[in-house]
C-alpha cells in the first residue's frame, strides 16, 4: 500500500531525482520518509538540531546542518549547480521560504506545509515567474489520506515510534509542550499517555 504524505505528494516526490526537506521537526521527518517511500532518488533534510538530523539519517535521508551554510553548497555540488527538483518546506517562516526558493531548480516545485503568518512572501512574484516554479501550499486533507496512512502507522516496518523521544502522562502535557517548544532535552515529539 502506498504511504502518502501530503507534503511529499504535493512536491511530486515520486518523480524527483533530488528533493530537499527544509525543517526536520516531526512534519519534515515524515515528509522525508514519505518522499523516500514514494521513490525520490535522494532526499536532503536541512535543520540545525543534531538529534533531528540524526533521525533523518536513520530514516535514509541525507542530513545537512544549516548552521555553517554548507548545506546549500553540498546540494549545489550534488546537483551540478542546478538545484533540487522539489522542496518540502515544513517550517513556516520567511527564512525557510527563502532557503527553499534558493535550493530549488528552475521549473521545480515548492510544497509548503509550514504554517505562515507573515503578510508577504519571502520571494517576489518576479522570482517565482523567472524560476518558473510551481508553488503548492495548504492544510493536509487528513481524512482523505487516512485509509492509506493508518495501516502504515501500525506497520512495524515503519520506524515511526522513533519520532517520540518523550512520553509524559496527560496531566504533564503543559510541561511536554514546553520541552517540545524549546527543543529541549533532544526532543523531537512528545507523546501524551493516558492513565
């Protein structure tokens, strides 16, 4: 059964020789895993948090730290200067949008599922036009994808449990959210447990 990720599907991951995921939080890590499953040739994952990059590598992606600026250089080198076929932007910030546009080849696809609250894009309409890019954004239609994703969430072949670095009782939920929001203690995702 085909594992579906809205971000990876919007990006056309199955037709990509190269794809970059900007942001290695839970959404970005799932986008990377799904892009690989859908058939993307090489998936780069960019982030600044070592624990998240380590997990991206265990999932089969190529982790790249954005701390020293080497990530873009490595992608340019791998793609002989043209950029990746598609980018999954999973952060929702102007910096992530700008990085995504800079990594994308002419004619590529930008799939944005990060929640943006700014009043303007980090790139101009002219840049989008000159690059001939396809821009796709929006909320995941979770119900429409549920029949294909739920069975795989239960499949022991998928290492989804590795996303949950912290398990806390429901009554400690506020502290769990604090840890997650601060990216403290190597947190990737918090699982709230009942009883």
